[in-house]
C-alpha cells in the first residue's frame, strides 16, 4: 500500500507536467487568437480552460499521495507554504510556489466577470513564471525525469514551451495596433481590386 | 450649423399632414419662446409614471433601430442604482454622414430635447444626465442649457461629451465607452447598457429626436401622438432627404406617408435609397407605391432606419455610388471582429472592381459568398447593415453591372451624389 502512494505521486506528477505544458501552449494560442486544425476558435479557449482544471486535479492527487505516503515525511502545509518540508526542502518548495501561482490564476479566472481586466491579466501573466518553476520542481525532485526516455520527454516539454513563447513574442511584434488595422487591410484590398480591372469605363 | 433646409416649416415646400410639424419650428426657439408655446417641463413628480403613457403612445427609437421606447425605460427604471449611479444619455451623435435631422432639431428646438432628457431621467430615477454630440455644441444648445439652469428648470445638470466623427460612434455601447473616457467602440452585448452601462450603472441611451417626441407625449398624451402615423407605427419622424435638386432637405413626415410624396418618382429618378448607408436600395418604378413605415418597407427587405432617404438621379451611376459608400463603411469598421475587419474591405474592393470596367467572372459570386459569411458575426450590426446595403445594390443595379462588364457606363454626370466625409481612421485618437 505504501509503495502504491509513492508510485501514484510520481506518475500523477509527470502527467501534470505534460498537462501544464499543453495548458501553457493553448493559453498562448488563445492570446494570439490562433486555432487548432479542425476546431473553431472558441474550442481552443474551452480546451485551455478544461485542461487547466484537469491538471489541477492531477496535482491534487500528486500532493495528497505524497503526503499520505509514509516512506518520507512531507507535511500537508508544505504543499502551499514554500520551503516547509524537511525532505527535499528546496525542490518541494518550488512545487509549492508554482501551485500557489496556479491557485491564484484559477481563483481570478473564476471571478473574472467581477474583477477588472487589468488585474486578471496581471495575475494570468504569472503563468510564465509558474511553468518554469514547476518544471524545475519536477526535474529537481524526481530521479525519474533525470535519465533515459523520461528525460527526453522533459526536454521535449521545455523545447515546446520555449518555441511557443518565441512564436508569441514574434506574433505580437508583427501585430498592427487596432486603429491602424482597418486602414491596412483596406489599403491592401483596394490596391488589388484596382489591378484586377481589365479596361476603362467608356462614358 | 446645418446647411440642411427645414422643409417642414410653415410655408415650407411640402404639403403636410394635419398637426405637422410637431418638432421643428421655423426658426430657433429660445427658452422664452419655448415656454410660451409649451409651458414648463411637465414633471410627473414620481418615477415610472410616464412609462405607461409612452407604452400606450407606441413611440419607438428614432436613432434607427425602432426599438419600443417604453421597454428600455422600464428596464432601466427597474434596475437598481449601482455604485450610486443611474444614467440617462441624449444621443445626438448623428454618425450616419447623410443624416442631418438631429443636428437641425438641436439647433431649432434644443429645449424640447432637453425637456425630454429631464423627463426620461425622472421616469427611470436617474442620477445623472448626458448630452452626446459629434460636434462642438452650438450656441443654441449652450444658451438653452444656461437659461434652463438659471431658471431652475433642469433637475439634473447636463454634461456634454463630444463624439469622434466615426460611423459607429453613436452605437449604444460605443456611446457608453466614450462617456467612460475610452474610445467610442461597440462592445459585445449582453450585458446590455440598460443593465450595466456607464461605470457599471444602468444606462438609458435615447436618440435626441426620440426624447423630443417623449417630451410632447408627456404634455399632450398618447392619443395625441397616435393621431398621425399608422396604428402599428404611430407618430411622425424626421427624415433627411436627398433629391436630384442636390439640396439636403430635413422634413418631419407622418409615418406611413407615401415615399413618392417625399422623394419624387419621375423619369429623373432611377432608384431610391431608404434607411441610409445601412439601408436598402429600392428599384424604380417597381417600389414607387411604397410608404414610409416598416410594415410596407419590409416587403422590399427595407427599414426606415434613422430616416435618411435618397432619390438617385437617372444621370448618375448607382454602382459607383454604392461602391463609394461601401468603401467608406469598410474603412469605418472598428477592426474588432474578424469577419468585419477582414470581410468588409474585401466586399468593398470587389464592389469597386464591379464599378470599374471588365471585372473577373467570379467576383460577383465572391461578393455573394462573403456577404453571407460576415452577416450576424459582429459585436454590433455594422457587418449586417453593410451587407444589406451591398446586396440590394447588386440586385437593383444588376443591369449596370452587366454594362460595366462590357466597359460601358450609363452615367452622364460623374459628380458624386451621396455625401461622404473625408479621411479614414488610422490612429487610436481618431476614435476618441
């Protein structure tokens, strides 16, 4: 029974890392109004939202099984209070930090209709801090991820996130401000329309 | 001020139904003249009391949407005061460039509009009143406000805010955004501004002509109001009329008046435009029997809108006119919703191609397809209104499209007919 908790905690932790990677990439896609092949735009938002709630449930199992497991002693409060665990104080502390940020993001998102948008956005931008901290917690506290094909999975996640962030910044840099957007699109289409006429009107 | 001719004035060019004009005096009326004619503002002394009269009167919004006025009043009256506020706005931002009636009304009878604003505020229990205009307020308005406050006639002080000269600046949500200090941009509704508007407070936005009618109903009652118009669409409305004589006429007409009496239908007219630039082209002489009420106009897919009516002279090219207006409408997209931002410029460019010579064969089919794609997919009705205008132009000017395809045009006069402002917005400040 004891080892079951330990294995469950390790497994759910790794699944949570994969899910959080997907959530971050989808969040970037939502921000840039991008689409997934075959899905309408609102489905990307829904997927982002639902996967984030799913990953939090995996993290809950991850935390509780680690606490219940008697192989090492981890106090429950160390899940939310950073650096409160005697075992792997630093690496588990990082896990608590990233979980706290995620909880703040979820609470502000659930209350989004009642909050001002600037506050919601400020808290949501912390995702870019939360993911690397969670990643460091995974690599640092898990011997599983430090070798073999699991290491390749972890490195793959990091590359995907890095690529998504670079794409996001490049896409934002390309963006025309709202007020100029209409004029830009308009100029492009009127110029091409003028080229298409094959003659002149006789009167 | 306006260069539009007030055709409704006694002795004006038009023959009028009994009792008209109701709104437009022959010359600007100051407070003294206003009080002599109408007496003091007929406050009811309590919220809600006026709303039943407005419901019986059948008054609808004269800003273009023809929404029943009592329903908006009732929603705002029922809503609680939020953050200590409840707001009433007189919307004079006549953002339709062809419409001149609100500006003329405010110049001639500012006190009637301001009476209506105060009465609507009382009826819904408002705590603040605004006047929203697309130009710096003229001397008649400023004088009326000063005279009213020195006489203690206004229960709420009126704040004036200037709108940017954008087509969408008069849209309800855009009005609220501008009054809140932001750009005059429409936003997705619901929540409707009548529930959560300025600063989150319930907000009643009514066109200035609507408020002038409301002020008269408060005085003379719903039966008086219903004495003209049709039984489904009672009352009168201000119209801005463009005829081949190249003058701009503003005329108060009973709803249900034959359009022929307003626009003329002689051989010098090839088509009518009803409802302005979000409106509908009607073929001549097929539509000649139609009347100025939505029940009659609906049969041609048209609506009276804000009362802009134009009779296109036979010597002009309707296709070219339609392309010019569509180009303007595309450039006035707020650029917020993808279908509008990307669709309208394509549609405008395709129409410009048709208005040139020798268009590609697939352009007409593209236009039809794109029109279907943008309809119903904006936060406001800008894409829908634009598509209505374009589709009716394609139908009414179909023979002209064929002519242009062969490199010919039937027009002998190349001067533009419908009025359009210069310049398109490129900076954020253009919207504030």
